[in-house]
C-alpha cells in the first residue's frame, strides 16, 4: 500500500471500507505531515485534536455506507464552521467563531468526513496569488517562492502537498481553477446554483460557487456528488436532479463535439500554453472527440465586466463588517469614528480597492455608465456561450495564461494580477461549470492546466471529458519535499 497521505480519496475510502486502514491512522498521518509543513503556511486554524477524537469515535462504530467514511478534510477558510474560527483571510474576522455551519461543509460531515482545519486564502477571496491574506502568503509546494494561485491558494497547496486528501474551495472568477492549474491539481467550479452558498462568506453573490479541489478527476466526481445539493436556505440554489457523478464517470467521449474558441488565443500568450492547448486538442481527437472551431466574440470584455460586477457586489456584501455585528472592532469617540477606524484597520489594501471601485460604479450618476452597462455586457457574454453550445458539447481552453509566478512579482501591478483570470472569469459571468485539470509543464517544470467548460448542469459531461483526457495526459506531479521540516 502506498503512503497514506499520497493516496487518493478513492483509495482511502476503499481502504477504510475494506478495513485495511482506520480513520484514526489516516487522520494522524495527515496531521503529522501538516506539523512538518509550516513553511507552506496553509493552515489558518487547525482542528487537529478534535479531528483525532472524531476519528476514534468513527472507528468505534464505523458507518461504511457513508461516501466519506472517517475521511479527514481541511477546507478553505471561507466556509463557516460551527464553533471553529472562520476568518476569510481577514483581520476583520480574526476572532469570528460562527454559530452555524455552511451547507456544503455540513454535506461533508453528514457523509462521515472529519474537519482537519481551515485553509488560508486571499482576504475575502479577492486575489489570484494568496498574497492578500492577513495571515501571510502561502507557498506553492511545486517550487520555492512561487505563489500557489488564489484565492483558494491554501487549498490548492494543501492538496498538492498531500496535507489533505481533497478540499473544497470557492470560485468567483477563477479561484478554484487557477490555483488548481498552478499546483498540478484538479479543480471544478460547478454551475451557479448547484452548490449552496449558505454559510459561505460572501464576496460577489451572483458569481460565487463552491467546488471540489482534488488530486484527480475521479476524486473530483466523488466530492462533487457530496457537496452539490438543493438548499432552501439559499434563494439561488436550484432544485434539479443531480447525477451520481462518480458512478456515471466514463472515459467514452467518442463523438463528443469539443469547441476551440479563437478568442482565447490572447496576445503574448507563451508558446508553452499554445503547445499545451494543441496537445489537449490532439488528445481529445485521440479519444474520438470531434474538434470544432468556435467564436466567443465578447471574450475581451469579460475581465472589465467582472471588475465592475464583482467589486459592486463586494462593496455591498462587505458593508456588514462595521465593528458591531462581526469580528474586529476599533473603538472611536463616536459611532462614525468607530466604523471608520474598524474598517480602515480591519480590511487590507486589495479589499479597500474593491470597495472603492464598487461604491464608485454603483454611485448615482455612474450606475448607468458602469454597473448597468456591465450587466448588459454580461448578458452578451452569456449569449456567446449559448450560441456556442448550440454547436458543441463542451469547450476546451487553457486554464491560465501562465504557470505559477514568483511571490511578490505582481503585487504592485493589480492589472497584471487581474489578467491571470482571463480564461476563467467569463465562465463565472455566464454561470457555467468549468474544470481545470493538470495537462503539462512549462520549461521550469511548473504545472499547467487545461480547462473544460460545459453547458449549465452538465458537470457529468465535463468530468467525463476530463477523465478521458487525464488518462491520455498521464500527468505526474513529482513535487519534491523541500518544505518539509522536522521542527514544529
Ligand atoms: N482572482 C479573482 C479576483 O481577485 C477571482 C477571485 C475568486 O474567484 N474568488 O477577484
């Protein structure tokens, strides 16, 4: 049997079901490794002691019908966890302990999983490099001084470094798929409305979705099956029949029509990305898929549209952090001064930048020129996809325009940071499902991802296409343990 922490979710659950491993052994193995991995800075809050207690409890009376029987899982620190601190990577929520549980994490525990701890992320999920967290940046295990992507950077690093078998992240403009691409892992953003947003710290409510981040496509299908559910507590949750994703997983994609959008061939795209994409197309053909050139004419407008809609919603969502209802408070002479001090000391620079953009585009006189216009363009972007999907079953693109970059490289240039999401943002604007799978490496041996985009609620199809491609690509992450240290 391979080392516990390097096993997939599928292997771990099989080993538990066959009584070859106990939940306690598995939980302790991940905790031991986490204690030697402080350099990566993936944990904001750990739940190790309670996790061991829970694993013992599971072992004393194991329910093997569960889908995640006694499996320890760490989650992004954007999911509210009852009784366990939830910070969203922000000073303003530094001391916030929720009294309720998010629906998607509840779905994990209801299937037997055990909370290992809360993983670092960009502050309020705003970022592409996990450098905006109040708790410091996360290191990408793939190479020294590299960003793990963002905002779910603690999550992607934790999966890549074998610190959790799988995890869940959130994706507003790419925060699951971009970090997956930077760490050689798999990340899926489901259709808007598939996974409940209840109990997830809100960033941009019309774009936010939770989704699985895993080592491979099969694990991804297993986790999606658990977290995707209709929820009356979320008014945007959609009641439809979800697939039995892991059971229906199939590599047979013969005859599938896969679209290649010409607008995703952006200026200055490195040759390596172009090559990666070509290889992906060749593999898809090998699997019997039919490749069709398509056009998504409004692609160029996606980033500017996103950077109006997302900050607008964020500025409204973040109004609730006023020093009264949640977390951090800085006292003042009067109420207004208390608000001002709390918010100026509690929020970091990127969050303040978004609040300022957001309040500006929503202000009277500018609303029509910016916000309303952006909403109209958003419809055109959605329509591009509708038109494309009348001809194809799925769309294949690169996940990101580059591999992981160095820590600090883009922190003073927000626009170049924003450009990293050029291939992921349109999918959130259109509410579609998208998955990133590791597909190759660049000249530095850093991973690169390919993205498969699907029709609404067609997660099964993009999982199947990815499953087939994964088999052909045969990606090996072979990450060295440079960050492991014996000292706590
Ligand atoms: N990087 C994008 C942003 O900063 C997307 C973040 C996300 O998906 N949460 O807004």
